[in-house]
C-alpha cells in the first residue's frame, strides 16, 4: 500500500489550508426528546468493505477534501444499509407510537415521510436509492414483507407504504433547484457536514485505502483533539475515481461498536432507468394530500442530488465544483438547533436555549409513554444551576434543568453540568 501523509508530516501550511474557509459548527441537536437525536442521524448506511486494500496514488488530506468538494456525481443507484447504535433502551413499541403521531400531524397517513424517520432510530435497515439529477430521486426502505418508498419526480413527491396501502402526495414547488433539507440522507451529505467541523480542534489525515461496494476508495480520518467530547473518530471512504463518499463511520470515544455506520453495499454511477421514478397510486390505496406549505420529503432525501441543479449550480451559486457550503450557522454535524446559543468551541460546543417550561421535561408515569422512555434514559444531577436531568446516548447528551433550560452536545455529562453552572 502506498504511504500517506498525516497531519503531523504535512506541516503548518496544510493545517492552515484545512482550517481556511471552514466555519466551526456545533455538534448537537435540540433534545426535545432523545429520540430526536437519533432522527437527525438516520441518513447513515453501513457498507462492508471488500478484502484487500487497493494500491492507489499518494494523496494528502487537503487534496482528498478538495476531491470530495469537487465531486460532480449526478446519477447513481445502489443498495445501502443503515446501522444506528445510540445505546437506547428497548423502546417497547414507543417508536411506532411516535411514528404514528408524526404521521398524524402530517395528515394521518402512514406514508407521510415524517412518520418514517423514527423507524430508523436503532438497529440495521436496508434501503435502495437512486438519483438522476435534482428532479428525480427515490429512496426505498425494505421491511419484512413490505416496502416504503419515497419518490421525487419533478414537482411531485410521493410516499407509499405497501403494508398499509397508503399514499402520501406532496409538491416540490422548487423543482429544478437544489433540494436542501436539514437532515442528511447519504454518505456524501454526512461527509459534507463533518468537514464543516474541521478547524484547529481537529486532526485530519488520510488513513490508507479500502474496497467499498466494489470500488477503490481512500479513507479520510477525522479525529477531535479536544477532551470532553463523546466523538472518537469519523472515517469517510471516498471513491478514488469520482470523489463520492461511499462509507461514513462514526465511533464514540468510549469505544465499542460504531454509533453510526453508513455506506453503500452496491453502487452504480450509470443513469437509472426513467421508470425507476414512475409512480401511480395502486388501486384502492388511500391517498393523502400534503398541506400547503409542507416540505414534502423533508428529512428523508436530505441533500440527495446535492449541487445537481439544471444550470450546474448549487443554491449558493458555486455548483458541484464549489466547496461545501460552510456558511450556514448551526448547520454543522448533528445539528438542528436554530435559535440556540452556542457555548464553547469546536467539538465541545454546547447548544443552550430556554424552553420556558418550569419543572423540566415530564418523566415517569406522569409523562405517559414518552415520560417513561425519558425517565429510563435520565440521570438526575445538581450543581450551582440547581437540579436537572441528563438524557444520554452514546453520542449526544442533553441536560434539561428544572427551570426549563436545555444544554445539549456531543459532550460528556460533566461538560453539560459545567456549562449549566457557568450560565448562572
């Protein structure tokens, strides 16, 4: 295998390049419930690497980052998997209740894409994906004896649940433009988000090569330098030919299995057949029309078709060959906290906001099924700030104080308590 330069050997100049133009981003989510933490991270798909590492030309970390940024893949199809291990307890059917509630808010259809997000909170799932530019994408979640499909074809967005024979129909009013959602959905989306976190608190190296989904790939390794974060490392397998991220793995500092493991098990960069994106509601299916203003497909496609507008430019005008959009405050890895205040720097950033609700979140029998779930995750803590409860996963932790303040981040419980104490 060819040698690769590390951040220790490439010198200060490369470190400066890695930091230039990359905004520091928070690594957190709004913890209205810890289930929401997992929902933000469901776009990950594990891939099994082929045996034997390919011998590829030498490349620096900066060159590999540039290769990802310049990737102009517009068409692909393949099979992907998602494995999520946040260390959540057995939900005992609660996830189905939450999914049903989300669907109810979207019009009562089990085919509403918002209601499908919680099904990927834990375990391993198989998906099929296809894309043909900005106006045509398809994602299918394969279930036991059933399938859920989300299809974007021009101005139409269709969700179909074969188990219930229900259809959800929405309209993408901005067809032909980049469809950028808050929640990533492909390895490339997550790679772009992770690269926004590259700053002087981060080590970035090329960590050899791999075969992924039958393709030769370089491995980019991102590691926080700071203590106090729950993130151990992020590994991104990048297709050597196209620059397309094929696999994304996030491991916790505590060790053990990956929290999120995402990637292709099979992929083709040929144009999918046009019929792939055809959809007609089956006979007898219940069809629910999305309400005006709904973001159809929001949160499922993520940036599926990122930079694939008809004029070759992305939403920022830089196009497929521009750098990742690093000028979106609060849009770093694992985010979703508009309106929150960010405390700290780098990987130990903590988001905080005031819910205005005294007494903290409901737990135990008084909170119903959700309260019982939160109570099973929570640890009661106290400090100068008063009292509160820390809700934990293997990645993101959240402190909800009894006076209604929230502190959340990919940090340890002690870091949250210190932040709350400092806020008094």
